[in-house]
């Protein structure tokens, strides 16, 4: 299974090369990652791009958990959303809240407040970054061929659009279907189970009703997290830009997903499944794990 997954990864590199370059030289890639586990799999692509002779610049916040300077790329930092101490606190708080959240309304409300607070900080850090003329001019004059970014933090998408550099999105999924809308991908709720519903693609009538209702709460959460990125892009580009337009900017969407993980579903030609990348750092299952099955 693992062997099969290598092919899409190779195909992807070829694709990046083709998109970015009509001639065979290394491309200049601006990487705008999201910290934490998101970076662990993006780093696999970064390593592979480096091995293929591409030049990489990774632009990340000063304080990070996992993104660290490495020989294979140029590391540039910006003032991120948190100080060192705050970051540790926020991560712990986030984990605590996610574990607490069952059907408890109070816990959900706390989670909502937390998400709102954290996303306000991310937005502020993004606004500062995009308003830093020195940095923007440096990036603009570096003539990057492509931006590789994680749209869960849409700052990279706004940056790519602002600098008019083609963008490749790298993600697992976006809980409120902006990914489907931005790619104009068919998304029938009659047989595509929505995140967190725990339904399969064979649903009873009531499960389908649930499948229609869940997205409303998720849409609201996404509205809280993302809504200002459209305004930020509008301000920079000096015309009306919707959030959907920011997300639609991607030339290619690389999904860390696979039909084997989730369900068969319609996809568009610029959506590529590279779920095997999650197995890049694989270890044998422990005996306990095997026996449990
Ligand atoms: C976010 O939370 C921090 C403490 O965790 C607090 O100091 C700050 O005022 C909050 N900000 C907003 C906008 O709620
Ligand atoms: C703007 O970016 C430059 C270059 O990265 C950096 O030296 C400077 O501190 C930044 N300014 C602000 C206000 O963040
Ligand atoms: C980038 O540079 C080009 C050419 O000099 C210029 O036209 C464009 O406005 C610059 N973009 C930004 C965002 O500064």
C-alpha cells in the first residue's frame, strides 16, 4: 500500500515543476506552513522538493513548536500570534478544551471563546505581516515561482494572491466545506458524510437530516475563524475580494486524505489525494496494537 502512495508524491513533484517552470531548473518555492502536526507532513514535501533541486524559503512565526531552521531551506520569521509562554499555555488550553467537549454546552461555549481568541491573534499577526512593506518588497523581488501553503491559516493564500504567485494548497480538509465551494466540487449531502457526524456514506433518513444540520454549526465556526481574510485581501488589493475568492486562488489542492481513509467522493481535476504522505514516518505497530484487532 505504501508503495502505491509513492506514485502520487512523485507525480506531484512533476506537477509542481511543470506548473512553475517551462525549463528544467530548480524552482523557487515560498513555503508558508502552519505549525504543529500540519508541518510534520508538509516537511516531507519540503524535503522532497529540496532533493529535486528546488530552492525553498520557509516563512514561519518566530515562536513555533515544530517548525525549526534546517539546512534544506532558508528560514525567515515574522512576529507570530504568540510569545513563547503564551504559546505553551494556549496549546495546553486547546487540548484541554477539545478533550472536555462532549455534548456539554458550557464546554462548547468555552471552546468557541478560545477559537475566537486564537483566530483574532492569528489574524493580527497576518495583518502585521502583510503590512510590513520591507518584508513584502523582499518577497516580491525574490520572484518565487510558487507558494506552498496550508489554507487552515489562510494568510499564505492572501499573501500568494497579493504577490500574484501561483499557490498550491496542502491540507487534510476544511471542516465547513469551503474547499468544495472554492473548487466548485459537487458535494451532495445525501451521501457525503459531514465531518464529526460519524456517519458513513450509507445513511438512514435521520442520519441524512443530521448531515444537513451539522454543517450549519461548522459554517458558523468557520465564519468566526476566517471571515476577516476576505476584508484583508480587499484592503490589500483595493477591490472587493470575498473569502471564497481567497480560497479559490489555489491552482492545485493537495489533500492529505484518501478514499481508503474516508469515503469515495467526487473530486475536481485540481484536487490531488496524497494521503500516503501521512505514512512517510511510519513505524511498525506494537504487539499490543496488533493483538487488539
Ligand atoms: C485572549 O485570551 C487571553 C488570555 O488567554 C486574554 O488575555 C486576552 O484578553 C483574550 N483576547 C481576546 C480578544 O479575547
Ligand atoms: C518587517 O520585516 C523586516 C524584514 O523581515 C523585519 O526586519 C522587521 O522587523 C519587520 N517589521 C515589523 C514592524 O515587524
Ligand atoms: C511587486 O513588484 C511588481 C513589479 O515591480 C509591482 O508591480 C507590484 O506592485 C509589486 N507587488 C507588491 C505587492 O508590492
